[in-house]
C-alpha cells in the first residue's frame, strides 16, 4: 500500500478539518493492478488483482472480490499446510 508523506508535521495535517474528506470510486470498487513477470524476469504486463489473483485459498469470485469494495471489512482466515514448490 502507498505511504503518506506530509509537508508539515503529521499531527497538524491530520487535525486540519478545512478540507472535507470525500472518496468516490466507480462501482465502489478499488482497481488494483499487479505487475506480472515471467520466470526469467522479463515483464509481461499488468493484471487486475480481482478474481483471486492474490488469495492463496480460492473461493467464489464474488467472495474474493469483496476485498476490493471500498469501505467493506474483509476477513478470510485459512488454516492448513501450504507447500511452495520451487
């Protein structure tokens, strides 16, 4: 996730209420992209993270994409053995 950098002391910036906060997204869905690379390191392009691209344990697309709806609390706990093959 991006870092926030303040041009003044963070406390004064965070306490300033002169600019109202308003967030809007089409569909209320956050568009996140992941850079995709081949095993040899060459760049393949960008891919949307929806559809379970980042989730290790699969579920329905609707459930997995709920993580990208703005203002939604998303929690998914998985237990079990995970093996990574190299």
